[in-house]
């Protein structure tokens, strides 16, 4: 994988999008930047917010909690992530 261009961004820089109430995304890299290999974004989630349950059929997903706590369902398991915790969710 080769980046189409070098990028260096400050903490609040990047493409900002709203993904629903209380879910603001800051894309640091998009598929356009990586030749379709992956996206990288930071999302700020309001308490008790987050995306609805969903499955990625082709896309892998990671979650890294920078601040606060986050509950995630992976298959039949429920995991409670705290600051610094990381989860990897393979595509189905």
C-alpha cells in the first residue's frame, strides 16, 4: 500500500463529517489517500451514542478508546473498553 501523498495533520485537522447526533468524525486518511486500502478516522461519541449494530463484509475495523469508555458487541460477545483499550473486528 502506498499513500498517494504525504500527510501530516494537527490533532483537530482532517475532513470533518457528522455521522448522526453526537457522532462527529475527523478523517485523517480516506480511501482516496490510501488507494482504497483503508480509512483512518477519529470519532467523538456522545454518552450512550455510537453507531447502530452493523457488519462489515469487506472492511476490517479497529476501535481504540482514547478517552472515556465504550461498549462494543463482537459476534455474541459484549466488551467494555476503557481508556487505552483496543479492539480488532475482522470482516465477515
